[in-house]
C-alpha cells in the first residue's frame, strides 16, 4: 500500500509491517541521522547526532519552522534540491 510522497526526496512511501509510512530510498538516511525533538527553555529544538541542531521559539510558527529546518537538514545530507 502506498501513501503520501516522501517529504525529503519526493518518492513514494509505503506502509511498513507496523503500518508506519516509510521511504525505502531515505530509510538509511533516517537511520544515520536520527533527529531528537526537544523542548529546551521554551524553545522548539531539534538535534541530530551528526552535530546539526536548530532552535525556534515555542510557538505554533516556531514548531513549523523547526519541522521545515529538519526537512532541510535531511535534504542537504541527501543532496536533494529544495
């Protein structure tokens, strides 16, 4: 079964055995660059074990900006144009 396109590469995602959307092409990227979402001192923060991080105000817009920054991080690592 397929679902929405991958937000990183634009390829088709399928549901894995746990019914979680998964992109086969990006799965190694996600495993190599796990991003931890945190709330630090009123900030929406994301930290990757490669050393990359981003922090935004804890507001609805700040949380959307954090999500956009995480997607941009994955695209830059995979070298996919924005």
